[in-house]
C-alpha cells in the first residue's frame, strides 16, 4: 500500500484535534485555501487545454461545421471536473498526469451535456461560457450532432486510459461503468428529463433534490470516484471521495441557482434569470433567497467536514468548497 493510502486510512473517520483559532485566523485560512485552488485550477486548465485535442476526433471538412463545433464549445470552461479527477487520484498516491485521459473524458462529456442543455428544445439559451451557444453559432442540427460526437469521444478517451501503465485495465473498466452510470438515464440524462418535467409543476422538494443530484452531482461523484479507483484506493476511500463530491456537486448547483436569480449575465458568461422565466425547479423558488443561501451554507459545512478526511489534499478539497460557495460565475 502506498504511503498516501496508509495516511488516508489512518485518518478516515477519526476526529482531528485543532487548536483554537481566532476569526481572523479562519479568514486567513479560507483566503489562502481559495487562492491555492484558484492557482491549481489555472494550471489544471492549461494542462487540460493542451491535452484535449488529443482526445477529439479528426473530422473531415465534408462534415461541414461539425469539427469547428466540437472545438467551439470546449473553450473557456472552468475545468472543475478534471481537477476533481486529478486531485482524487493524487489523494491516493497517483500522479495527476497519469489520469489525463479520464480527466479529459469528464470535461468532454460535461461540455456535451451543456450543448444539449442549451438547445431550443431544452433550455433555449443563447450564451454559454461567454460565447454564443453551439446552436446559435452553428445551427441546431450541427449542435445536436456535436454533442453526440463529444459523448462518443469521451468514452474513447476513457478507453485510452487503459494504455497508461499506472492504471491497469481492470480499474479502467470500473471507471467506464461509473462514467456510464453517471451520464445515463439514472444520471445526468435522467436529471435533465426531470428538470423538463419540473417546469410544468410547482416547486417540490423531492423532485428538486432528484434533479440536482442526478443532473449535477452525479458527474462530480463520478469524477471523484474515478480518480480514486484509478489510484487503487480501498473501497471505503472511494466511497468517502464520492460522498464529498456529492456535497460539492449539490453546492455547485445551489450556487448556480442563486447566481441565476441574482447574478449578471456578463459576469456569468450565460443569460441570467432563465430559471425563473422557464418555471424551473430551483432552491430560490422553493425556499426563497435566504433559505437557499442557508441550504448552500449547510452543504458547504458538510463538504468541509468530509474534506478533512481526504488527508493528503485537504487544502485543495476545502479550498474547492470555499471557492464554489463564493463564486460569481
């Protein structure tokens, strides 16, 4: 067993002792952790952006704008999900670069879901990541096909993970199964379908919890579990990484709901106010702004508690929660 794994196993589930800190100390810690994660996201984004073309298909000019459409929608993403894959692997002793095919697969499939989410038949959004949505730039048919092609490319990238000597094929097969479950009818796709159903119904807490868990949290969970599995983490640690990622993913979606209700389109890089206009199931609609803020705080506290058990990368995991909670876009 690797030293990092022994460290995690020793700490998992154990209450850690902390010296008393002033409010100023906690503020300094939070600021430092957020700055750490911002820098890590910047370096991760640069590495992922360099690697992504390797995992995209070479498209013939005879296919019209399909090739440009694939590259268009992959621009300017935050690369949070690739970061989660890479840091989960590093938490259990595997170099982040060793899981780049899987990290790219999660970014590619996330982008595919955004293309489909923006289509007129779904959310009818014209702006994404500060750029024209794919269907605006290339037409609905090309956008639909581009999303489909990216989903296939994501699975092809996962298959490439088995070529890395650090990640045995049996681990890769487990990750492919996790990936398919996170994306499918009981994952993102099911969440999207429930989201559309919810537009015709009054706010409902059970339906909203289902939507947020499946539409958003499932990819975060899959990313964390994938990194841990590829690193050979014990089953209990894979579960721990997944529980943390669930809280992080739910927090990400609740803050997204809040930003849609209160944010600025230019800062967000996408239209604001679409959720309310479409009658979406959101926590501001269910609980009001103050209630949604309180729920976000509770999710952040749960995620921070779990981050303390993710030992080797605790500053990253805690900083990521704080960054998501305070994000403006």
